[in-house]
């Protein structure tokens, strides 16, 4: 029998500080995506920034924030632990 040295460590989503930080960034990004998408759908303005959104700018903001959320979630799940492990 042969034994390979390419075993990956199963660290989990909330095991390392990097994974915890990336999961928090992902959650906040998904919340911002929902807020921007809903604000654009309603045609109102953002609370803090004050810019008025329509359906197109709301959809663009939603897709951008959701993309950042997906990338951060993938990084949290699949990133190998570094020096902090």
C-alpha cells in the first residue's frame, strides 16, 4: 500500500482567525447586497451615503456585493491555514 503526502487538513469554517474573519466579511457583504438590492428596487436613497438608486444601480450594487460575499465565503471554506494554525 502506498501512502500519499497530499492530505488536506480539515480545519472547519470557524477554526482559524482567518476563516472567522472571512466568514464575517461574507455575512456583512451579503447583508449589504440585500440592502442595496432592496433600496434599488424601491427607488429610494441609501441611508448613510445619500445617493438615490434605481433598479439598474441597485442590481449592479447587489451583484457586486454578492460577488464579494461569495469570494469571501469560498476563501473561508477552502483556504489552507497559514502561520496562525
